[in-house]
C-alpha cells in the first residue's frame, strides 16, 4: 500500500516535503544564453495539513456519484512567465489548492507551452517517477546520468529519479513553441538507482487504446516503479470504447481530454477537461467529435 495516498504531514518538515513533492530546486530558468531566472517561491506556499485525492468539496470541482470528480480546463492553476505558460492540474510551485494536491499517486500533471529556445536549467529531482510527453515540437534533454538528446512529439520519456538526478530541458527549436505534458508519480520503491528511457510511440490506431507506460519492462511502452498504466487513444466522432481497469480494487483512472469532445460515464468533457474515477472495473467512453485522450491508471491507496 502506498504511504502517500493519505499522507498527513503536520509533523513533517514542510521544506523537505515541498522539496520532494514539488520542484526540488525551486528555480526555473530561461535559456542558457539569457540566463534569466524565475523564482517559484515554493516556500511561500501555505502549510499543508493533509492530502487526499480530491474528496473535499469545492464549488469549482464537480463531484459525481461519490467516485467521480471532474476538473474543467479553466479551473486549473495557471502560470505565465513569458517564456513559459503552464496549466497545473494539481498544486505546483506558486499554484496552491489544498483540494487539488494529487489523485492517488498522481502528483503532477502540467500542461506546458515553452517559447523557442527557452527552458529549464539544470535542477535536481529525487524519488519521483517523471514522464514527459511532447505534444508539439521537441525537447532537448541532458542529465547527470550521461543522457543527452532530443525527444520529439510522438515519443515518450521517463526518468526514475530515485536517489537523485540533475537534468535540464529546453525547447530544441529556436523559432517554434514546444507543447508538452509532464507527469509526476510517487514511486512504489524509493532510493532506486536513477534510470532513463525514451521510446518512439507507434502511430495510434483509430478507436483503439495504445499503452505507453506500465510497471513491466516487457510490456508496450516505457516502465516505471509504480503499478500504473498509461494509454493514449485517438477516436473518430461517434466511436465508443471501454477501458478495462487493470487493478480495479486499488486503482483509479484520471482521464485527460487532449483535444475534442467526449462523454465519459455520462459526463461530457471538452479539450483539456479531466475526469477522475475510482472503484470501477471499466469505463465507458463515447467520442462526440474526433478526439484524443490520455488515460492514467494509478493506485489510489
């Protein structure tokens, strides 16, 4: 059972929690040439009393049937640093909402747009599974494990930070915006040897799920230290598809609409809306328009 699912940190050192659960470095940087630095001011966040997975009422959250929560795109946290425009599904850096700390072990889902040639200077992470999915453009990456290269749209990158890594991430293109999802999950095994992987995803087949991540190195996609499964799907208008939850007794699913309009378990969602659901064996999805979805199945406890 993951100890993070219902974490009470009244007696935990707050700075240590923020270091592990948010940024580590507390600093974002622009291009190396400009050497511009933007403080995230993580230590200015209010003290965190307890963390659940969005069972608390919020007029901007839509709770349905006690096991579904809906996060509309326009209720996410926002950050605009000029070179970086970000939307945060969960509390991150300057965005703090005690009712949106995480969904099970899903701690971060950032929807970032990075200006040409700009990015994040070298910074540390530890004991976190970090997954990056470029949506448009390409990321230039370099880390303390000796990895250096470019991750393009249509690929997925994963890092198990484990005992600790340093890395930098920049928009590889000087004249085009980079758009990406970056996702952090609490691991089920701490202090592992840091590891890195990157793969090219197969072209998505219409109206089918494509697994892009799992706990198993022999499965499709990348793997991580957590009992989680990620799937992408591209659906034609009118198509209907079920998703069978791998571990229905322990896992929930956070469904992010990448684009288009879909109806999930009777709830209509538009581009960048998200729905979290738990205590179910399968989820029914209908595409109201041509649509693309990202499904994150993660442990809830």
